[in-house]
C-alpha cells in the first residue's frame, strides 16, 4: 500500500488466499498479481508499484518479522488479513480461506502450511466468524499441542 500511495495510484490492494501452494519447491515463493485484465498487466505504473513493493519486502527479509503466521478463514481476498499485513504487525505465509475448509479438515494441511511458512509460525490467526467450527476445533488442538498461539480476529 505504501508503494501505491507513494505513486499516487488509486487502486485496491489485497492479499489473496493461498491457491498455488504450499508447493514442494525448496525455496520461498510469492505470487503477485496485477489486476485481472491485460490493461492492468501492461500498465507501467502498476508494474512499478508492484516492483517497489516486492523490493521493499525483500529488503525486510533480514529483519525478523514481528509475528510470522498462518491465517485461516474469511474469503479469497480477506480484508482482515490484508489489514494485519499492512499494519506490519504480522507476516502471513499462508491463508486458508473458508471455502477451502472441508466438513472434517485434515490437521496435516494446517501443519504443512505452518511448516512451509518462511521462518515458521509463531501464531495461527483465525477469522473467527469466517471459519467453520470443525476447523476451529482442529486449530485449537494444533495450537495446544504445538504451543503456538491462536489469535482470533
């Protein structure tokens, strides 16, 4: 959002639910999208804003993020998690949206996302209203057994 504001752009900015991973790649991966149409993809101003944001985030990798986390619940473009990332309070590695949660979620999926988050997870952030109770139960169990804090938003 800082890059958008610095360039005077009037566009929305959002994190997006994980839908390309976690992967089997042996290195961290970030997917960045610029709009959903050719005009946006070819806009040098938007490309510049994304390039600045990516460069800034890489520059921050040497500093420990305030709280490395995995997030669960909400929609595909989760406003709550976008706000937390923008605040600088959390660095979220994976976001599992409500629509991806089954009636009986497999705790192994949550654990895998936590393991594949760069630097590990210090907490699990849960959109409490946007998460089914069966997933909340699984996350409570993981939190208790691993000693990782469960943060309700």
